[in-house]
């Protein structure tokens, strides 16, 4: 029995990495999947083909999560095409790591705009549907950087820390409507984002991780699966840390 048969899921930034693994997990569990991407049409189209082969519907849309109006029409288009909305996964995110003294104004605004404003835009466009149907499940992909703060990531730590607080506040605000809101805070996960670091930096980081390895996108998708499923029906407002022990507090 597939856990999410008949459900409709919206995922921001599905074309690559963690978002892609989440889309595949949702499709494997029987959900129809609508995902956004920014530039990578080829990868998005390839994923649509892969997902449709699983016998579910899939829609890829080029939508910049920073654009409030574009996000609004994306969400309403998906709702119309798929006839509803059950799950929202806010995954689209970028990094622009630099020491603060070298950080440009655009490095700050790009990160806040994509990671934090982007999440607000997608949630704001979806929340009325969830409130009206008195049902909905939101998972935000945060980072340990937002829990402990990482050097060179003041912009990213601020954005992800903001996501964590947003998650808790919205969970309290919408619990009475049967909506659950949680976040996942991964440590270092093997995706294109991580490969922007050179090999030496990567080896240094591994020595700081008790498991001595990076996580996989599928491991993140498994936590998202749990949070979207009925197995976590009494969990709201939590930021689930999954980092191989990097930031045990
Ligand atoms: P990737 O760089 O591999 O993929 C990022 C995805 O987001 C792509 O699908 C990209 O689309 C999309 N995207 C980027 N900017 C926008 C935008 N403005 N509008 C719409 N979509 C956009 O990243 P990861 O898979 O590694 O990261 C996914 C999430 O997980 C992020 O929120 C990240 O902060 C978080 N995370 C990642 C960790 C890691 O170590 N990898 C650790 C902790 C958290 P396109 O393909 O078109 O460029």
C-alpha cells in the first residue's frame, strides 16, 4: 500500500539534489507531484519523465520562488490542474558563503530572498487552501547552519534560523485547523551545493562529523516522508536535525 496515494504535493526546487530525491520519494509513495525549478529545464524535464513512469501525475514549472506573483499563479495553477493540495515542501535554497567583512549586499539579499522570502511566498500562496480544507502538511528544508550558526554563512544561518522560527510560529497558528508544519535541518548532504566546496575543505568537514561521511539526498527524503506521513501525526513545530552527529547539542 502506497502511503501518499491520491495526495497532491508541491515541492520548490525539485530539479536537482534534495528536492529531486523528495519528488521521487513522493511519486514512489503514489503522490502527484508539482515542482518548481529556476533554470535547469533539461533536468526538470528528465525528472518529469521519470516520475510519470511511476504512474502518477507530474508538473514541472519554471518559477523563481523570490517572485511573489509568479509563485501565486504557480500554486493556483497546480491546485486547478491537480484538483487540490495536500503537501508543501519548501526546499529551494542557495548558498553564497563568505566572511561577513567580504559579504556584498547582494550576497545577503540573494540568500534571504531565496531561502526565507521564497519560503514565505510559497506558504502564503498555499495557506488559505490548507485553512479552508482544514488539512495540510508543510515541511521546510532548513539546515543545521540555522541551529548553531556556521562561520562564513552569516547570511545563510540567518535565513535558515528564520525558517526554523517561522516553522514554530506557523505550527502554533495553524494547529487548530489540522495543519502540521515542521522542518528538517540537514548537515552536509552530497548534492551540487556541496560540490562547490573543494576536496580539501570537504575532507576537513568530514573529520568534524562523528559518522565521518556526508548524508545523502535520499536520507533527507526519508525524514520528509516520515513528517508527511501519519506516522508523525502528533509532531508539529519541530526542527528535525539530521547531520551524522555534526552538531549534537
Ligand atoms: P541544489 O543546489 O542541489 O539544488 C537547489 C534546487 O533549488 C534546484 O532545484 C534549483 O533549481 C532550485 N532553486 C534555486 N534557486 C531557486 C529559486 N530562486 N527559485 C526556484 N528554485 C530555485 O541544492 P540542495 O539540494 O543541496 O539543497 C536543497 C535545500 O536543502 C536547500 O534549501 C538547502 O539550503 C538545503 N540544505 C542543503 C544541504 C547540503 O549540504 N546540500 C545541507 C542543509 C540544507 P535549478 O536546478 O533550476 O537551479
